[in-house]
C-alpha cells in the first residue's frame, strides 16, 4: 500500500470524529427544506397571469411594421415570411407548411 508522506497525520480520535460527522451528513438527519429560500406565496401569486384574465387595462409597447415588399403571408400558418422561404413562386405557402 502506498503511503502519502505529504498528507497531514491525524490521531485516531480525529479520524473517529470525521467518520461520525460523515455518517451524520449522509444519513439524512438534516432538514430537507433547509436549502430552500423563504418566499411569500401571496407575492408569487400576484406575478402569475391566469389564462383568460382580463388584460383590457394593459397597453402594448411593441412597434408593428407593415409587411415589406420582399415578404409574404403564408396561407397556412399566417406568418409573415421572407420571399426566400416561399415553397414555390405560385403559392403563398412557406417551406415549413408545404
């Protein structure tokens, strides 16, 4: 068996204490929720938007630009796409929907 001469030497009592401490850590005696951050449930609930909620008081802050000359609207998915994404020159279908 190889001996590491650079390692610190510990007495038998110190080795026993370390093994007891290691057993306590791995046995699961500690609280499972001790790592969780305390959060206010009411504060979290205020930040969630429910589906179908009344959003009439909200205002949009995005700028909508009209369709450009080099774009088309897909007849299937209704997304505005660049003409290079058109599946064929005679149809208004993008390459994903074709």
